[in-house]
């Protein structure tokens, strides 16, 4: 089964609900080699904190559904 990836390293993003975080840069992607495993993405925001999100559009907890948008 092919995953539907939302973000890639180097993308610029913002969070719709947490503008205080500022804009973010995608700094890392991780993909599980196991069926049903997670795809994760790490984003470094302007507030200096790295946050991790699920990066699979087929997962209901994907960062897109959580409010992360490309800019």
C-alpha cells in the first residue's frame, strides 16, 4: 500500500490554531518500513521548538487535519 505523504523536507508551514509558534521548516521525515507503520515529520518553528506530527494523509491524525498548512 502506497502512503499519501503531505510534507517533505524543506517545506515551509504554519499552524492554523497556533500562530504564536510562527512559521516552521520541515527538517526531518521518518517512514516505517512495516505495513501499518507511521510516517512522521519534524518541524522546527520560529519559537525554537521542534514538534513532531503524523505525515500520512490516510491517517485521521495527519498533520494536515491537525491544522498544519503549507505556505
